[in-house]
C-alpha cells in the first residue's frame, strides 16, 4: 500500500523521521541499505539556510543514491522561509516538510516549532506562503497540541486548508516532550477529520508497534524515530510483519558487529577519522543497549578517539557477548 500525495509523490508506508543531530548522509545511507524507502534530512533552520550558513549546507549534503529525500524547514518568519526556498531552487529533494512540532525551549522560545501549535492561523498563513512557491509537495509536522490534545483536529484542519499534501503528527503534546506513551485515539481523530494523508509518529519501537499504529489510527504511513537508533533492522522487520505477519529473528551478534563496523566506516569516510569516530560514539551506545555486560564498554566509549580504538571496542563487545 502506498499513498499518493497530490498525484505526484508516493510516500512508502514506513519513513525514516527527521532526527536533529542524527539524520546525516551516512546515517541515511546505512538505513537505506537496511530497507528504508524514504528518508528525511535533519531539520534545517530557514534563517540559517537563507544566509547559506556553512554548517547548514554541510547538514544538507546528499548524493545521487540519497533519494527519495525529504527536507524539513524550521522557522516562523516568512521572509526567511521564502529566502530559504529560493536557496533550495537547485537542491534535489522530493518533499518539503515544515516543522511545527519541535519542543525544545530554544526553538519554541523564538515562536518556532511547537510554539506554532498555539497559533493555527499563523501556521496556516506560513504554510500557504510555502505552498505557493514550493516546487515539491509540502507537508507539515505537528504535535497534538501545546499542553493538551483538545485542539489537535482544529490545528490539523487549519494546516490542511493551507493546501498542503499531508500531515505528519507526533501523538504527544509539546509539554509531554518524548515522555509518556503515544495517544493513538487522538491521532485517529485527526486522521478521520482530514482529507489528506496522515503520517503518524510515536513509539515505533518494533514491527508489532508499527502495526498497532496503523491498526489503531488508520494512518496512511508512519515515521520511525528513536526505534531506529542502533537498530536499522527495524525497516525489514516492519515490512515483513506488515506483509506476512511473520516476526523476523533479531540480528545475531555477528550481524550487529558487522553493521557497527560498516556504520563506523561510513562516518569516518564522510567526516574524517576524528569527527567520524566521535559521531559514532553515541551509536556504539545505541547498538549495544539491551545486551548484557556492556556497561564498562559503554563507559569507556567517551575516551575513544580513533577508528582503530573504536574497532577494538567493537571486538571487545563481541568477546564479552561470547564469553
Ligand atoms: C534526538 C531526536 C531528534 C529529533 N529531531 C526531529 C527533527 O529534527 N524534526 C522532527 O520533526 N522531529 C524530530 N524528532 C521527533 C521524531 O521525529 C519523532 O516524532 C518522535 O521521536 C516520536 O517518535 P518515537 O516515539 O518513535 O521516537 C526528534 C526526536 C529525537 C529523539
């Protein structure tokens, strides 16, 4: 089942979410190799892009294998958003998402991200301006509301009326942050009230929870977020479970360590040895979480500075698990 958006773009059922500080090119590549069929870049500040900030352009690095690709913009002033869209004229991407969901104080304090949930009319006007000039389908990322879900349908309808192609909704409020469990019934109400596709987000930790999200909300697609960290196998697991009801076996230690080595290699190739190894540290922790006897290794990862040291730590992880 694929859902057509504006008759011009088909979202697959399972999407790699935008993950700030994480969704780099090597991360997207690793997940595409593991079965991901659509990936988002990490959130891009419209203001920084309008200035062609070096860091922002680095975050947007992509290549010819990195498709289909979604780009998510963050902002609250249409002048910067329009300038950012101008900068994107020659950039290759397939969907433009607008962030009205980020709960971080440094973002909402400036009226951006989830702060826009408090002003659906303003959000609608920003979206109208984006739809007018965008060259690709436009979507919006919402939460259920600021501190309760009472207005979720109203916010989503305001967004739909701006002429966007789909709504992605994280089934928590801004106040909840990432805590508590996802509110399936509130997502279901939003889905039932809209004519455009709804992409649901929240608590996709396993194939079974992915199916639960489809079953409980009737959503058209889902995004995988924290559930993919150290777990690129989740894409095939979800696909298999949705298609056949079968639960694939979890990867063996050998498969986990091979993927870790490959992921480390992708990071080092992309960022260089020092930064690539540093960026991989958090992934080491995610890959090894849930395994027994890993605490000393996880504690020592902060001191790892070279690719060789990291490879040795991965070897130790295998030895610990086999002993
Ligand atoms: C570290 C981290 C970074 C995130 N960055 C973004 C982002 O840039 N844009 C966005 O729309 N959502 C972002 N999210 C939210 C996720 O896309 C997702 O909606 C949320 O984590 C709920 O899904 P989950 O419970 O399956 O993790 C981020 C979440 C985390 C944990």
